């Protein structure tokens, strides 16, 4: 529709805000499972091998960290739009 205002949150914004969260969620769940399993079966103080096992996978977090500041800035900018605040932020809280 010509002249219709565009929504404050575009598809590109979703990528900036959530980056690789789906991958990070899977990594975090796997890491938690390993830690819980260790805690249930042996002395929890012996976890170094778990960190060594997943150290390469944790490098994926670097993309999240590199993008963090720009994602926060974009979220703050989007938060200035009433439509974004009412539809998106309210549903998150």
C-alpha cells in the first residue's frame, strides 16, 4: 500500500537483535546437560575436561559479543516507537 508507514522493526533488525541465538541456545543446552550430568555422577569440582571438550564451540559466542553493543543501540532506537513497545516489548516481559 503506497504511503503506508513501514513497521519500526524490519527483518534486518531481527537479525541484528537476535544474531545467532538459536545456535547459542543449543550450545548452552548441551553445556548445561554435560554439567548437570557431571554434577549427578562425580565430584562437581572436576569439570575442566568439559570446558576442554566444548572450547571450540564456545567461539561461536564471539559473534554474539561483537554484535552486542550495536544490538543494544538498535533495541534502544526501536524502543522509541510506540508500536514496537506495545507489541514486542510487552510480550517479552
